[in-house]
C-alpha cells in the first residue's frame, strides 16, 4: 500500500471542504469561509470548532493559532468587526 496523504472533510459554516493537512490555522479556516480574507486582514473573525480530537474536542481558534484536524470537524466563523 502506498502512503497517501489523508484528506479529511471539514465543515465550515455548514459547507464541506476537503483538507489535505493534519492541522489548520486560524487564517486558513477564515479563508475557507471568506475567500477575500487575505486581502482584508484588518477584519477580525471569531473562529470556534467542535468535534475535534479527544483531548480538546471543542474550543476557540485564535489568530496565529492552529489546531489538529479530524474528519467531519466543524468550524464556525463569524465577523467580530474591526480590531
């Protein structure tokens, strides 16, 4: 068997996204939901997740942070306004 990269499906605001890496950063989650985010870094978002790994199944993803992903993990992204 060849070693394949495991692609997981992440649910961001109800939409499935295939994700080929073992973890995802705050900016990557926001960009999945808001494709224009890299052009507007002044807008801050609240990113929450659930159905994650056993030791930390849910929480908040802060700017600059990342989290290990798991298949069918759910993320919610909401704009918090100007920082």
